[in-house]
């Protein structure tokens, strides 16, 4: 697949995407530097403690939202040693528990969505996997990533399942591979391979990106099968569909194109 094949998808993002989504796509396809206004707005949105506010708690710095913004920073090409990234990782590490886990602040339990509710095992594992992933990818605090990887492994079943959401599995598997925990990573990959038929396009793209950036090869069977399925889920109009009812087709389309590139299908 080449850029000509993707032109309808590119046009869709240009018509419907946010400035950040357009900037992510331009960097991905053409290596363009993020526009100054987009970068400045991104940096201004960071709170004084290094985190970002959640849509569900505008006066609270959320671990999950901070991870989402670290993903944006990565795709915008913001240097991993820049102050904005260093401060974000510092924020995450300062909130890590002694056992290696993370969870959102208990005072926000009433406001938090299901995937971030403090005190809930499934949510705690997801937030831990997400924070661990970005701490590991930045490489700024190796001990924090290692402790989190070990914590996550305590909850891993023999079949590769974790008592948590689908997202937790690919984030944790990427962390295990990154940390050289190959037995845990192999179990996670085997479990994920079975989930591919039921995952949405947005989740497949997220899974591919996480696994590839964590060090899983593009030729690994789970990654290859996920890319195949992602291509099948492309909308006839050329872009990729919204993710589980959310109005985010432009975001999913950028993620899908990125996944195709890391999956070795975009030349």
C-alpha cells in the first residue's frame, strides 16, 4: 500500500481532523515539523504539576489523560527529552505506588469513567499498564517501568489474560517485551491473537502501535494478523470508521495509517 492508495483517507483527515490530527498525519507521512501554533497550544494545555486535565475532571491532573497526551507528543515529534515530556513523566512517577502500580486519585472516584475508577482492579491494571508503557517508552525512569512490569505480571493468567479491559493486554504485553520479560510477553501475544476478530479498527491500530513500539516485530503473527484485519475494516469511502460509537474517525484514521507504517504495509 502506498500514499496514493491512502489519498481518500488523507483527504478525510484534512477535511475533518483537528489541528493536532492534521499535524500528526503530516509528520507521519511527510516528516513535517509540528506547526508552532499547534505546539504552543499543546504545551499550554499542560498543568503546572506536569499532568493534563481529564474531560471528566477539568480541575484534576489525570494519569490516563497524561498518557494520552504523551502519545500525542510522540506522534507530533516532540523531543522525548523536552521539558514538556520530562515534566509529564515526572508527574507519572511521583504518583506511582510502592508496589509499582498506579491508580487515579480516590477523591475523583465519582467522576471517573469505568476505565479509570480508583479502587477498581480492572481500572487499576489499565492505568498501571498505560503509565508503565509511557514511562518505558521514554526511558527516563527505568526502575519505575520495571516495577510496574513486575506488578502487572502478578495478575497474568496462564492463558495470557488479565482481569481487565482489552487495552490493558496490549499495553502490558508491550511493556513486558520492552523489559525483556519474554514468557509474559508470549502469553500476552497469544491471548491478543484470539481477540483480533472482535476488536474495533481504533483498538486494532492502538494495539499494533503499542506492540511495535514495545519491540514486537512486524512479522510476529499477532501483529501481522492485526494489520490484515485493520485493512479489512477500512471504510469503503477510504478512511477508517469511528471507534465504538465515538466521533473520532479522523483520529482512528491517523492511528490506522501509523499502524500500517509500523506494520510494514505502507511504502
